[in-house]
C-alpha cells in the first residue's frame, strides 16, 4: 500500500494503478462504515484509493474541527489490512494553496436539511470532493447513505460538472442496537451512547407506521418527534419527511420518502435517515 501526500507523488502513484479505480474519500478515524465502502470499492474495481483529510472548510465556526478524532497510524493499518492500493493524506496547503479563492457550490439541494442548519458546510464538501476527484481521477467514488444529503449533493455535482465518475452510495452500517456508525460516536459517554439509539428507534417507529399504511407526512414526522422527545438525554434539532430526489419537505401524502433527523445527545450532534417506499436501502 502506497501512502502519498503531495500532488506530484499522487499523480505518479495513480498512473501506476490499473483501471477501473474505486475511490473512497474520508476524514479518517475509520470505522466499519468506512471499511464497508472500501470493500464495495474492492469488489467493483481493479484498484482502490482512499483519501484521509479533515477538511476545514466544511466545519462551521462553532463546530468540532479542532476536536475531530484523528489516528492516522490506526487508519493506515486498517486500510492495509483491507488491501487498499493507495492512500492520499494531503495537507491543508496541498488542498488549499495559499491565496485560494475558488469554490464549488451546488445551489438548491444544499439549502434544506443539513444545509439549512450548517451554512457553508456543503460548499466545503463539494469544493474538497471536486479537488479530490481531480487528483485521484477515479472511475467510481463511494459515499455512505448515512450522509444522505451529501450523497445527493455529490451526485448532482458530478453530473453538473460532467465528471466521468460513477457515484456509488452504500448502505448505512449500524451497531447491533441500531446506532448508525459515525466517527462522532466516540464523543458519547456511556449514558449518552445508550440514549443515542433513539434516532434509530424513531426512524423504525415511523417505518412501522408507513408499513401499516400511514402516508401522511405530518403524522410520520410526529411519530419521530414524539419518540425523540421521550428520551431525556436527547434534544431534537429537526425531523424531516422529504422527497428522496429533491429533498424538499413533503406536505400531504408520502408515497416514497427520505426520513431524516439531527439530534443532540449531550453536546454531540448525531444524524440518521431511512428511505421508505423506494424499494431500495440507498440512493
Ligand atoms: O463524508 C465525509 O467524510 C466528508 O464529508 C468527505 C466526503 C470526505 C469530504 O470531506
């Protein structure tokens, strides 16, 4: 497994790798969710590249950039064990050369859900992912359904900028009790960790109602809200029952929907989602 930092090193290493190349962009502190993306990439491609970069431009001023968990040695050992061919660990100076003033911005679908609560977040994500794509030149790139809006935004960007890259979205990986895997789960103390299952419980309650015939979007949102509000350590930021394509909130009947939410458990902000009525687990 080759580990590179500069663009020159990356270009040289990339040239030596057989196509198709599958690419998994990450911010490190890898867990089984990331490894499932790597395994999908290995299954579909002749070679696999992973990037590890905690991208400062996608964090808001009051978010956890400084405290975001990092452990490069552990990440590299995990990727080596998965048989990854190339790992790119750029510095901030490589990704944002001094004097940088160019951004990639997807307009409409970044304004709702996470984008409405985290201004500038998706501008940071799309800018860095465009640069990562430019550097790695993959044929396929892998994203998790856990960050559902991010996956939709990247699909939109890849189409709009005519990247010749297939965007593959892989299912959410969950702990045995339902909690969606996330690097931020490490912030939770034992009581909070237990309470954090409330997101999956809320989604599952709404799914059960949907399966029993409930189609009213308000009713589905209310079921999720009530479940979250019954958990003393949880504080709801939003619940949504949205169109899975446009991500616009549904008012009236939901024949297919993306249920999603953001919930504070203690000081930790967690997100989760579930697709209903599409016949698929992912976008
Ligand atoms: O999902 C993530 O870890 C990040 O948003 C990504 C796609 C690596 C961009 O920094």
